[in-house]
């Protein structure tokens, strides 16, 4: 375990300053720690309120919230090595295989069986499966998002476009019509589409024509003609048609920001962009639609995060009380009201009316066919090499075929050296 995790450790000195995570006071009150990240002040406030409600219902349990900023998983892995990780912590599906395989998480099956009316069948099946290994449950998904197409309704009207694109070919045509170079100096004032070059956003495209990202042994297998065919559609939009832009091209930090600023007419983003756009750019009139299909199949990505229990947690029963509350119907309903992400329980999704909300409905429809952002314990290594080389292709520094072959070879060399 130490051999596997230590390759990611960048903060070894942190162990020296961490005290034991759990504590039990003389008055019988047990303290459990919950570790996670903070995507926004709103999210932190919402979680703090939820924890207060839990403590009111469970007066013998107090929760210490630890917000870890920057290099989240490196900190968690370091603390796991030092037996000083939080009792409960967020775990992205992307990182889950490594920790599940190497036995640092507490199995939750027995806790679930002892809890009345917990109803695991209520979870979206693909999300629930992402935190199982060899049939054992190691985490419960707290929420999720898929990707959908955001489009500016005012700009669509100006271009005489009456509905969102249904196919990637239509997306290409729309992006050209919506791209504007007013003074024809070769520098667009507005692009039709905002894109993201990361594998986390492109994985579903690789699968569109039958390509695989990883083989059964964890080695990268994406440098194939089928993969090239799908990825070329993105490169064409960016380089050949010049109707797509990266956030950095227009001075933005994210796809949501460049869309909100009106620098792109469309963007493919997660549901987290909805409250952001409403709060930050209240004047923009936008709608959402399912991601246009590439080839004969619909596709999108799905991202999910679970609450997991540290196998070394000192107060496991109290930790389970917190996990079961946060992922139970009551706690998830309170969490899901803000619309930052979507509840992973089907009943809560229905009760909160997300399916009937036209802005959120495309994200929910996408869950049925989405590709979960997960592909075994070697995915972080594969992603690093893919992202570096694919960006160089977008910038015109090398061909797609050359870049992907380099990325695959470098990733597999590192995987072999890492002794997975």
C-alpha cells in the first residue's frame, strides 16, 4: 500500500503536524472528522448547515469539518499513509479504484444491512456501482452531474437558429454560424463553441466509435484509428473551422465564465454551471440540451463523488451515522435543493422536481447513457499524459496520431514502472 500511494505524496511533512482524527469526551460526545473540498463559499455554507441539522438530531455526535484546499487527493493519500486521515472524506469516482483496491476504506455492507429503510436501490445504479469493488460497497454517492450543452438563446435568435443542435455535424455548422469576426482581422470577437481539452471531458467521445481508453490490465489503449476519428472532430472545430475556443483563448478561467461573458454562444458544461451563471451573469438568457450525438449513439460524461469511511477511523458507528444521514433521503434532499449538483437518489431527484425543470432535465436524461469518469487505478497516470499531448495537438505543435501514440507509450511506461 505504501509503495503504491507514496508515488503521489508531495506533502510528507504534513504527517508530523496531524493529531488523531477522532476523539471521545468525558460527557459521552463523540467527535468525527469529515474531510472534503470546497468548490464555492455557497457549498461550504450549505454543508455546514446540513451538519448542524445532523448534530441536532444526533446530540452525542459532533462533526469537525476539514476543508482541504489544493492537491486534495495528495493530502488524503499522505494522511492515509500516516493513519491520520479524516474519519469520513469525499472520494471522486476517478480516484476510487486505487483506494478500494488497496484496502484503506471501510466496507459499508454490514452498516447498510443494519440500517432500517436505507434503500440502496434508490441510488442511480451506475453511480452506486462506481464505489463497489469485488461486490463490496466502499462508498455512497452524494451527488452527480453529467455534461449538457448550454446555449445563448438571444444569440441563437439573432442567427435564426430555432433549436439546439442534435448531432455533432449540426454542432459544427451552428458553431460556424455563431462565430463572429466583426472587423475581419482574423481574431474572433465571439466563438460558436467553448471547449475543454481534458480527458475528463473527452472520454465519452473516445468511446463513440468503439475505442477503449484502458485495457483489462490497466494499460492505455486510446491510440487507435477509432479514437483518432472521434478526437479529430474537436480538433477540426478548433483549428480548421476556428469556431471553438479554450477558456484561456478568451481570457477566461472556465467554460462557464467564457459563456457567461458572451465570448462563446455555446459550451458543454456540468449542472454546476446553472447556479453560477444565474448568480454571476443574471442578464444572460440561456437554455440547456443534451450533448449532440457523435456517430449513432448519444454520449456524455458523468461525475460523482461519494462519502467513504477511513478503515482506521476511531469511531466507526458515529461515522456511519453521519454517512447514512448525508446520503439518506432527508439529508440528500436538503443538500440537493441548492442545485449545485444533482442528488444521486432517484426519489429525491423526483421529489425536488429536477426532471420537470427544463434546465436540469437534459442532465438527468444523460445519466442513462453517460460514461462514468472512472477507468481503474491507472487512470490518473493516463490522464496526465493524454492531457499534455492532446493540448499540443490543439495548438498545432504535432499531429493527433503522433501525440496520442506518445501519450500512450509514456503512460504505459510509467504504469509498468509503477508496478500496479
